[in-house]
C-alpha cells in the first residue's frame, strides 16, 4: 500500500465544474485512505454526507474597520498555513490560479519547502484572467512557484503556454466522473412529465453565463423542433436567463421548453435527455458533456477549447464551429432520426467515459503527481 498522505484542498466551493472536480477528488482520495482537509470559505456544495478522512476548515475573513476591502486572500493564506502546520499536511492542492495558487505560495513561505503545492488550472483563470495585464504577472508567479501544475485539457495547456509564456511542465489531468453515480438511469416514468413518447428531448445544463451561448441552444432547438417533435429542457440559471426567456418567447417556443432551474441530481436529470447541447464560446473541458456521456447521452456542440478532446466528432457526438447553429441542428436531426446510429453513439459514449475519464484512472493520475513532488515515486 502506497503512503497515505495528508492533503489540503482549496477550491471555489460554490462554483460549477472546478468545485465539483475538487470536491469529488477529495472524496475519492479520502476513500483511498488519504486524509483530506478542505480549506474554503464555505462548505463545498458537493461534499454531502459525513465521510471518514474528510475535514473542513472554514476561512473567516477579518473585517477590521480600517480595511476598505476585507482581505480574503490573506485570510485564506493564513488559514492554509495554520492547517498545514497543525495537521502536518504534505500537499496543498489548489484549484484555480487566482487567488488560490498565490495564497498557497504565501502559505508555503510560512511553512517551509516540505509543504508541496499542486495547482490545477480549470479554464477561466487562464482564458479570461490571464489576458488581463493587471493580473497576468501574478498568475505566472502562482504557476511558476507551484511544485506541479495540472490543466484539464491539452488545449488549456497550449493556451497557458502561449498567453503566459510558461515553460514549466504542465500535467494533463482530465475531468472525471464517478461511475457509481453517473450511469444511464431508468427515468421512463419521469420522461412522460416532460415529453410524450414520440418527442425527443434536447437538454442544456449550465450557469447561463454569456460564454455558454445559451441563445444558440434555443436557435438549434427551434430548427430541430421544426423538423421533428421535440422538447427542450433547460437546467441551471445565471445572468443570461432573461435574454434566453425573451428569445424563447420571440420564437414562439414557450410550450416546448421547460425550465428546471438548478438541479443537484445531475445523473438523474441528464438521463432524461436524448442529446446534450453545448455550443460554448470557450470551454476548457466541458464537464457536463462528460456527465452526459457517462449516462449514454451524446453531445452536439461547438469545437471550442477542450471539447474535441472529450467529444469524439462522429463517434460520441458532433461538433461544429462556434455559432454554426444550422450545422448543429442538422447533426441533431441526423442522430435523432436514425435509431441504429443513435444507439451506436450512445454505446460509444458509455465506453469512452469508462475507458478514459473514470474516477479510478484520474484519481490515480493525481496521486502519482503528489508522490512525484514529494519524491516518493
Ligand atoms: O464552466 C463554467 O462556467 C464553470 C467553470 C468553473 O470554473 O468551475 O468550469 C471550468 O472548469 C470545469 C472543470 O475543470 C471545466 O469542465 C469547464 O469546461 C470550465 N469552464 C470553462 O472553461 C468555461
């Protein structure tokens, strides 16, 4: 049995994919016998029930009256150092360069070189923030001072190198799904609540930020539903929701679209769909497409960022240039009007998710990185 480690994890506890990946990874590491300490400003939303080997340390921000802005980053760095010292952490694994890699760097200055820092880049820290000149130098510092850096796609590794001129090796660690949670669920009964038996279900799940191009989802759906009976299920909420509601009204689609709001049981909800739509402008990986894939649901979307590394065009879904809603709709119609073809895609989704993106494999990849930086290979 390899060494059991003490690992601190910091992430945005309430934020989409990166928070999910960080939390699920922590749970899996704890199951394997490592001691995992979450150091975050609130309880990670996917942490769930009590589990052996998992600890939560809340970062409290000092609101001293001379501070114009409460110094969250300094409180986090101090808390990381405190927990590292008290619990004798081996590793601080931070998700997102800003501010977490910088805080970990500060914590390491307080603790000493025996504390190793692993930083995972998830996307917008690079694709958006690294383009802001006021932040690029500090992001570069956080990356260069980490003992290991991982990114969730080859595309994100390339972007990090080109935007920040980073030479340091960056490990590829794809997003993953827990195969005990993500598998095709039997939702026959529930499906009738949303669509009749001759209707296909298209679905989109996101935080409705502009980068997700949810208006394209509506355009694709309008074209598909003009060709065959279909319903659209929209899951999640966010800044673009009012604009999307407006577009649905403009196109007269109100009676064919259901808004489900935020949902926790993604595996159950996604199993309702025939196709997941992901037409994003930027997407470093696209965890939701993997969640769909693991439930046997193919994706039709854009070829942005890391999506093509996940969705194999013509095998587990179809990808089109960003904004090409005509082509995306054609792809949906092709798949949905040929049952044999659809079954082949659905099976390929199950095989690929289990083979390349399963929890055992990716957890092992992270563990190998921890052992490497600790010199315990
Ligand atoms: O996609 C979002 O808006 C949430 C964002 C996040 O920071 O949680 O997701 C990013 O990280 C996920 C986990 O690695 C990736 O699967 C998403 O593709 C990535 N989002 C973007 O790059 C826009």
